[in-house]
């Protein structure tokens, strides 16, 4: 990415990521398709659990954002040995964090499912689904460690092929576990989670083997798995804003799902299907953003910041044109898109309104994701985090509450702590009471506003310095080449 025409190289780097993300989205849609054959409650359960599942996936993505920045900049600076140790420390960090999250999540699963808004039959289906998803967390984190390591080195195709095979496995076995085809019991929503577990186990095992083999640009040395406090600190310092970014996005999605649940199962099911369709645009924009991060990182490592800026401009413009066209198709045929997943007229009607409003924002939402990718490639993950916070918690959530609901009040206090009485304070506001449609308009308005802020921030150029130094010896890794023997 440091020489030659930008657009062809950007396309070469981005298309495997786009295809890989679309395949990932495809098997999410396959889950929804087959779960839709069970019941509306099952669809609502998976819909409510999607933001919670995304919370953990986005944590993995945030954790490995530092890997992309460091590996790409070290590769651009011809420091391949340092890039290898970044890979090992990423695997170590991903393993520890994912196991802790899985244990905490499983221990609090009943409270989490209830807090999101699942009740009665929806609660039972959601709990069965999320219990298995917690088991997949270490696999998910390790796969993202593998994917980000190869991506930083400029190889996006290998991970794409693994995702393709994994998605194919998931799609094929889904109906066997969900509906009970052949000798398998009908597990409903839990069957969708079991299929995901099997598919991710396959992809992660192959991915780790590829890293140990070392023939794909970076190599995982077993001896490098010894904790390196300096490098771990650097990974955390660069990565934690991306992790917080992922949490901000995920908690916002959980919060929105909880708001939607107040309008009943049909609205919740329509939201879940609509979000799955929206995830197609996220998949494209997120993949191009990842390619942009690699291009920006390698060019900053090579000390060519103007070219890094040109990569971001080209990627943003191309993504917005593509997503504007895709959003236009969905806007024209929303009932067809919804009808592919469910045949309930009320759910389809709710979904048509959702898609007609939210499709207007696809280009702006995608453009912001690419700009954030540029910041992450530079190691400025804090700015990307602030933009996510702005989009969701400053614009979307308050606007959703204002537009969707009427008079709302919350009472705080009104209890005693020993001899101290805490007075009751009522906090309230008067909204426009547009109902669930107000939630959809909040999505669109927030996307446009945050895109404008993101572009203005990028044009300031404060991201051009990168995060490595040519004389940086902090990792303590030798600079000379290492022999091709493994350290098993």
C-alpha cells in the first residue's frame, strides 16, 4: 500500500475483507431465516441477543485494533520481527480477556437477558441461545487475533477463505440443529448457537495453525507467548479506546433493543431482521475501514502521510457511493426484504417502516466507519472511540427518547441510609411521542450528524504522526531476522 496507484491496491486489499464480512453476515441471516421457521418469539429472542453478542464481538475487534495499527506500521517500516511479537502478545491478551468475559457473562446470564427486556417464552429462548454463545467467546477472540495479524501484514485473502468455509459449515448445519432434521433434536434458538460454535471452532483452529506455520507474512512463535509487559501495555494503550468504542456501540445497541422491546414482539422481531439487513452495509463499510487502517498504517510507517490521507479519501468516497445504491434498493423493496425472513404481516409492516427510514442513512453511516478506520490505522483509536460515543450516546439515544416517547419521568432517591434520608427527586421530560418510528428516525439523524463531525476532525490532520518510532526498542525484540524453524 505504500507505492503505486491507490485505488487498485485498496480494492485488492478491501474486497476479501468485504466478502469475508458479507459471508459472516450471510450466516447471521441464515440463523435468522431458520429461527424464523420456529416462532415469532424465537425471532424476538435472537433479535434481543444480537446486541449482546455483538458486545463481545466488538470487544474482540477493539482489542485487536491495536494489532492492525502496530503490525501494519512495523511492516511498513521493515521491522518484521517486531510485528511477530505483536502477534504473540495479541494471542495471549485475547485468550485471557475472552476467558474472563465468558465466565462473567455465564454467571450473570439470567440478569443480562432479563435486563435487555426478554420475558416469558422470549426469555427462555434467549437464555438457551446466549448460554452457548458464551462458550464461543475464546474462539471468537482468537480468530480476530489471527485475522488482524494477517491484515496488518497486508494479507486479507486467507482470513476471507476461512470465513467462507466457516460460514458454509454454519449455513449447512443450521436447520439440522434448529429444526431437528435427521437424527438431531430440534433445539430452536439454541441450535443456532450450537451451529455457530462448531463453525467458529473450525475457523479458529485453522487460523492458529496458519500463524504458527508462519508462511503468510507473520509468524506466531511459542516463545513469544511469554508476557512482555512493555508490549502488552502498548497494545492496551492503543487498543483500549477501540474496546471502549466497541462497548459504546454495543451498549447503545442493547439500549436501543430494550427501547424497541417496549413496543412488543412484532416491533422487536422487525428490528432484529432489519438490523441483520443493515449489517450488510456495516459489513461492507467495516471491511473497507479495516483495509483503510492497513493502508494508513503502512504509509505512516513508511513516512508518507499524504498518501495515507489519499487512501482514506478514496475509500470513503467509494464506500458511500456503493452503500447509497444498496440503500436505494432496500428503500424501493422493503417488504420483499422482510418477507424473506418472516411471514407475519404485522412484523413485515413494522419492518417496512424501519427500512424505509434507516436505509436513507446507510451511506453516511458507512462513510463514518471508513473515516474511523483511517484514525485506527494511525493508532488514534481514541478519536474513533469519541466519534462512536458521539454518534450513539450524544446523538442517537437522546434523540430516540425524545422522538419515540411522550411524557417520561424517573424518580431517584426516596430511601434511607441509616439515619440519613435521601430525598426523592423526579426527573422527567416531554417527548414527541412518535412511537417506534421515532427510534428509526433517531438512527438516520445521528448517522448524518456524526459523519459530518468525523470528516471535519479527519481534515484537521492531527493523526499523521503514527504510533511507532524508527529507534523504538521498547518491545525488547531483536531486529535481526529469525530462522524459519518453529519453536514448538
